[in-house]
């Protein structure tokens, strides 16, 4: 499950509270919460930061940016988690697979493609971003504030995904049970799902 021992709920009250809230929300204790078991206050602050960034974006935009960032990071966990959100928001299995692959049949418009490409470039090498990259987003009607939001969403994904992968937190077994096998293969581009992918 992880390269480090993850504490159980009896470790301290904050860990117990975090685990209980996660179980109530998901119906099981996700591995990502276990990974933060030693430092539940970091997860709490992460949640607050993420909430402040997401509050200025539509759910669809946030999830597309996050999917693009997660792909660049080769984060199976985040690809599966955020791909699952897009499925709940109306994407089909084929549409999501095409979006994850950057295919022409992806159900995204030109502006969304540009946003995803920008997010991937931020993750890949933020020093390679130029004024032309920003101006290209503005041609799709994005404001400076919206470009900040996209950049912030892509950048914070590096923090979270790298913690999970650096500690060996495997994607939850629930993704193996709930997702179509072919879609799962399209999304699990890094660490396997509990050894099943």
C-alpha cells in the first residue's frame, strides 16, 4: 500500500478525525488519506488551499486542468480519481479515454484543449511558459485571473501527486472495481491499482 508505515486511527485524535471523515465521504478509507496519517494537519491545509483555488473555476475546467497535470506527472491515482469525477459529470468511457489521450474525438472544445495543453506545460517545465502561451489562452477569452487559476491548479497538483507517488500510495482498489477495464488502463499510466493494473 505504501513505502512507509501508515498509522491507524488510534495514533491521535486528528488522524482519527481525518480517517473518519474520509470513510464517511467515500465509504472506505482511501489510500491518499492513509498517506497523510502522520501529518493530518497537512491534509487539512491542502484541502483549504485546494478549495480556494477551485472556488474560482467551474468543476469541469478544474477537472480538465487536473487531468492534464496528472497525466504529465504520470499519476495513476490522480488520473483515476479525477477521471471518475468527469465520468460522474457526463463524460462517457470513450470520451474520457480520448480526453486523457489527447485524441481528436475528445469531447472538449478548442479553448479546453488549449487550457489542458497549458496546464501540462506548467507541470512539465514552467520555465518554458512564454508570453505567447498566455496570449494564446487570452485568444480563447480567458482573463488574467482565470489564467492564474489554471496555473495554480496545475502547480498544486505537483505537490499532491508527488507526495502520493513518493510515498508509494497505490490507487484505491475501488477504481479497479468501479471502472471499465479498458478505461482503467487508459488512466492508470503510472503506479498500478493495488497491483491489479
